[in-house]
């Protein structure tokens, strides 16, 4: 039986492909580098999709993909109709609360505006502190928000903090840590259980090897 | 008094910059090409932002920008707290309903699934025909939806139809025609009326000249 695996374009792409390569799967690097959105494994009965993070969840929820590899940041914000089976340990970064120096949003008196690509994560974070700020959804260049006075602070993901520093922003709090996860379509988990678990176990094996080194 | 103008990155960018250039404004092409997200007009008291389409609306609604240039497609899907003052005539394209040959979604019996980046436009279109399909939000590569059997058909924008053809899709209906619009922050329209109308009239002048040629 053949499997479909959806991979997230961008930040996670290289490390996910690397892991599958270490599993001994036949990722055709040339086709992958050629930006094909759909490509076939050269050794296994697996077809890969290269998709935007939200679409990886959509593909898995609707059964277009049996397995998806996607960041916890997107999972926290998006749908819920899938099984999350494995923390892959790759793509590690943090959700942070950041703003301009001497403008700690947690100490602001009066109306507070938070800019973010992740309204749901942001709402939950502030609710847990008994706060209810105005949340402004920003699609790109979130770090410009405080500089343009669109918002008082931002909730965003950061790996190294470089973009924040370049824009003169400082971190006021860590919201949570995130990493990439393997998610599975609910029907596939029953109907293709052996094939799905083979992939999950292969990925686990690579993780254990990496820890052993 | 200085003005802030938000421009949409991508498809509309070049034609909008071209229009402002024809207005005699000092768009610094080098800085623009250097992908600066914020840059100053070299002749006028104008600061430009280069933003994602949704963010252009957000900037205008929150007063970070006085004027925004953005596609009607995004306006139809997004917020409403602004004045739409001018159809610029640039960035013309169409919302279409497309699918695989011999799979006319309007004739399908039973459950219908439509993939789109524009759920609101799609819902309105089908409601006007007395239909209530399942709408699947897709973030990227919408045209893959029918090929992967994620959906029966798509509602998307197209300029030339090339991407549709490349994916073997045909157009079953035109939903509406769209083009870029100038939108204005409500407070700016009162408080900076002269400056705002100067820009609008300059843009109108360029459009009239283009028509005259």
C-alpha cells in the first residue's frame, strides 16, 4: 500500500528531508531542489507533497496525506482533526513576547495591542495571565509592528533572535517552546496502521541514533 | 504634513510603483529593488511601506498608513473599516471557478467541496446560486486541490489562465473581475484631507493620461 507524506515548505524543509534521508528513504534531492510540489520516493512506495504549513494540516485532515510533518506553532493555531504521534525534535524554536526597550507590555497601564501571526496562541497566553489585550493579526514582517506603532508588542516565533535584535526589539517573556511534529490522518491510522507506524518508527530510530552520538 | 502609503508586495508592486513614478513622485527604485520594507519618497513628504496584501488593510485601518494600494480580491475577503476611493485599473484579473475537464462543479450531484484562499468570496458566490458547498481553505498552490482530490473545484484569481492550463484545469465560471484600489484611513480622510486628495487626484491624472493615449 502506498503512503502520502506532506512536508512543510521553508524553515522545516531541509531538516525534515534530512531525517527521511537518514531513514534510508529515497528522497530525490534533484527533484526536491527543483521545487517540485509533488514527488515520488525513489526507493519506497511513498509520494511527497511540499506545502505551506497550514496546508499540511489540511492535507492530513482531509486524507490527501496520511502523514504530515509540521511545526507545533501551526498545530497550536490550526485544526485538530488528526493524531499527533511524534515530536521530531527538529525545527526547534520559541514563541516569545517582544517589544521595544523600556516598553514591557506586561507592565503597560491601559489599552494593550499585541501584533501576531498567531492570534489563538496569543489569546491563550494572555488569558492565562488574566489579561485581554487587543490582538492585531499581522501576515508578514511582524517585527515592524512596534516600530510603526501598529502595536505595543508582538508574539512571534524566533530561532536565534537575530531578526528581533536587528529591529531593536527585546524579549520580555517566553510563551512556549516548539518543534516539528509528525501528525497522522485518523482513517489512515486505522486502515494503513502498519505502513504509518513503520514510518513513525523509522523516524524514531533516526532520533535515537542522533541522541546516541 | 507627511503621508504614509502602504503598497502591496508582489503582483501589484511593479505597476503601483510605476503609477506613483508617473505621478512625479520620488520612488527610489534602488531602495525599492533592495527590498526595503519602509522607504522615503525622495521628492515628497511621503513614507512608503511594502507589505503583504492583508497587512496593507491592517495598516490603513489602524492608521499606520493613510493610504493603501491593494487588490479588490483582498478587500472582498478582509476588513471594512476604511474608505475605498479609487479603482486604479491596474492589477486586473478575475475570480474564477475552475476544475478538471468533465467535472463541472455546478452540475455535480451530492456533496461538493471547493478549495480556495478566499472563503468569504466563495461562500457569497455559491449562496447567490442557492448552493452551500463545503469550503476548504487552502493557503498555497490552490490549483493542486482538484488533482489531489482535496476538492472538486477551486475558486481562485487568475490573470492569464496559464497556471490553470498547466495543471489541466478549465474555467467553468467567472465569479467577478477585480483590480487594485486606493483605500484611505477614515481619520486621515478628515484630518489630512488635502494631502490625501492630492495623491488620489494625482493617481486619477495618470489614469486619464493613460486612457487618452
